[in-house]
């Protein structure tokens, strides 16, 4: 059985990424959300980290480069 692909959408405002999340889900991707680098860290360090990460360029407590470092 193949593993289901998962994605993490990290953003301060959920409205602009709703369409992306819906499209990913239509393709069978499990979508999770976080609004800060701190929240994303919990997901990235979990036993089931996402395969893909989409992020705002700036967040309340960091930016996309911080997420790359965490991943």
C-alpha cells in the first residue's frame, strides 16, 4: 500500500490559501495548517511530518527560511 502524501500550509491568513488546500485535497493530499513557525515546528517534528510545506514569506515569528531550517 502506498503512503498518502501530506502537506503543511503555514500562513497567517487562511483565506488566501483555502483554494490551494482544496485543490490539494482533491488530489488526495492530506492538508494540515499552522499559523506560526512555532506551530509548524510541532508538525514538522512529529512522527508523521508532511511531505510538502507551503508558507507565507513572513510570519508572526519568522519566515519561510526558518521553516526550511526546521524541516
